[in-house]
C-alpha cells in the first residue's frame, strides 16, 4: 500500500512537471480540489472526449448530441430529486476535526479486505506457478471465501442502511468495524448527517429580484428537458440516444485523490430512450458496449470489473459501475443505470408539458424508459495517465521514465529533432514539421543531446521521434524512433505521414472496437 501511495505521488508530480495538470490559482496557494489542465493535459483531455464522442455519436446513427446550458430553471432540480435526495452521509472525527463521507470510510475498509484477498492469490500463484487455477482457488480457499463473505456482508448492510436512510446504523457499522480516523487514529465519531451537494448561486442584477439557482450537479437533466425538442426536430424513432459532454459541479466535502473527486468536473453522458419493458436487454447491451470501448485503449482487461449497486438511486431499477484499478484501488470509472421513466415522468408532472413519444408501430403514446451511460472525463484521464506512467530499467542499469499513453490519445504524436543546430539540419526539420502539422500535433526540439531529447519525449508520452541528420541531406531519409520499443528505422521523408497515420489515427482505432 505504501508503494502505491508513493507511486501516486509520482503521478501527481509528473502531471505537473510535464505540463498536464496544475493546481488551480497556484500563485495564491491554490484552491482545494480544483485543478487546471495544462498545455499537454488539455490535448489529452480533448482527445479522450473526441474518442468517446466519435464512438458514441458518429458511429451510432440513432444517437445525437447536444450541449445544454449549465444554468437551468430551479424547478428542474426539484423534479429530478436533487433538492430532496442529492445528499452524502457525512461523519466528523471529534479529535482531528476532519470530516469524512461515512460510506467511503466503510468502502475503504472493504478495499483493505480485498487487498488481503489479492495477497492470498499472489502467494498461491507464486507457490503453484503455471499449475495455478485462479478461479478454483478463489472459490475453494477457506481464507479467501471468508474474506469475500465478510466484504459482501458489510457492503450489503451499508447499502440497505443508506437505502432506508438509517444513518444510526451506518454509524453503528463504523463502530463495529472499529474504523479509525486516518489523521487522529481515534474512533471518536460524531453522528452521521446528510449534506446536500449542490452549489447555489443567484441570477439577476438586483438582489431583491434575483432568482436562486444551482450550478448543475450532473449533465443528464439538460438532456431530459430537451427530449421532445430533440426527438421532434431530429424525427427520431425509439430506440435513440442523446449524448452530451460538459461541466458539472458538486460541493464535495471530502474531495480528494487528485482529480478523482473534484468540485468542478466534466462528464460524458448518453441517455438512451427505449420502450418500457426492454430495459434489461439494453442494460446488458450497454454494459458490454461500454466495456469494449474502455478495453480498446489497451489498459488491460484485468484492470476493469463490474460492480453492481447494493443501494439503487431513487430513479433506478438496475445499476452498476465499471470500476478501474487506480493506484488507490478499484474505484468507479463509469456508471450504467436503468433509470426507468422517472426523469421524463417527473419533468412532465412539474412542467405541465407532455414529454411522451408517439409510437407509430404500436399506435400509442408513452413515456419512454431511459438507459444511461455516464463516465467521468477527469477520472478517465487519471486512469489512463496513472496506468501509462512507467519506469523501466534498461540494459546497463539505466532507467527511463516513459508515459505509455495510447497512441490515439497522446497530446503530441511526433517530435521532430534535428541532430545538430547547424549544417542546414534545423531548416529540413522545420520543413518536415510544416508538412506534418496539418495531419498531426507535432513538436520541434533542438535543445540538448539527442538522447536527452528522446527521454524528454518519452516522459511526455510522444509516440514517435523523427531525427534529421547529415544522411538526410544526401538521400531524403530520416530516423523514426518508436516510444515503447525504442526501435529506430531509417525511412524516406515521404513515408512519414503514412507510417504515423497507421498508428495514431482515431478512425483506425475505432474500427478495432467493432471487429
């Protein structure tokens, strides 16, 4: 665990040093749980968003996109249930005066049990070698079975208590598990209380006539209130989806773990409108579709798992998370929810406007059910970035730091390096840059020895380096170096575009998903 904490500190430091993420307002000592995306971070974030958008909207003829406003009529949040039910259970430690999410304390306790299971598996794997049958071991080893049963019982009880809003039992569970405050090390807890997460603001120049508003805590409601507008103007037939990316805001009391839990964050959501009664098949469909999309990035199937919700939200009849193995353990990356007709029914009720779909095949109108996929863009950024950061020991004992970002997402696709700053080499390098910049994001670097420049580009995640040397002047060839293998090839300048394109083009990557 300590090693993982040290590694996570390296992730945060690397993100700053190489222009990915800066603390917001750093010259004023920053703002808690608020971050700025730097020059490389903004490119990586844009590429992730585009990869999601193309897969979700461009490749589905029955899914369209919108960009709804952050400010919405305040009744929206009454209808959606956020005013009454958008709460986190909070608990304070009386000695450290620190505040925690009660459910997170319990979940962190369970994560430690899961770590013990992983250790037992690792020990057995070492003992049995190639003969090791992981599934059989998990299902038959008494210690592992005991750990799993304990973890499941704790989560089940937590889910039921939160569902009943039995906050006294949540505190009782924390006390029974003897969970201590990470700061003070004591079990001196207050009662558990609910805390609403929405940020309030006001609309209007004069204070007496101003309207109380909220910064949206999710992007989904902007889709629901536009359901009829989009359906009619797009002449869309069920099933169809509406996708959106954008900022959301939550007054997280326990914002932590770098950009994993922030107060200002970005969501990528798609609401899929379906015929009532078909939600189970669409739920399974989107679970598979979304996992396939994540797996296409090559971060390893073993780093993903589905987690079914014990406690369902007030709008759902089924819900699960796709969890990713972050440096601090498996945590939610994307939510897939069967939202029934809760949202459209409530908006119809509160607005007095019909939000129904006329089904020409059935010759009747009904309120559609909704299947939601919602992924946090910042969390996805962190998953990709932290998994990609690696330290390698090379022949001769030298180490290199390499950011193995999926090529399709890398902020800069190719760096052009003249071997020397003389003999006309920079001029040729700049000519190559000017030819390639219309197709790729390209960097130019002429400072330091070429080996140091390679290391710099490895650390920033650039897939290819192209070196211009004296032979280039003779035969119009250059050296192209591959980030991951460090292999170098001599290729004609005229071939560069095709070589790079095959490896980094987003459309080529997207084609692999549906194979």
